[in-house]
C-alpha cells in the first residue's frame, strides 16, 4: 500500500510541472510561428502554450480558423 500511495503522490506532484505554460506570441520563436501559420493559414490565435516533451520545447497554438471552427496546431 505504501508504494501505491507514493506513486499517486509523485503523479500529483509532477502533473503541474508537465502542464503547458501559456506564452505571448512575442515569446514564440520565429520558426514555430511560421510553422503554425503555414499549417493553418488564416488562424486567429487566441492562446499559445509551451511545454517540454523529451527535452524539446513544443508550442501549441489554439484559435479559430477562417470558417470560425476551433483549430489546434
């Protein structure tokens, strides 16, 4: 039972650190911005998050496309 309790505590402690951090467009590297723009032309970005995955920073763009639908790049 002690092992299970410890595992749950570690997962709960680690989760906030693993969650994405919201950043401003000015903080996003040019290559990441250009990739998002080329992937989803016309995207009206309302939120950008960055998180570390396997030692690399990953940027996630969220917003509305030209047709008004939600897009995540």
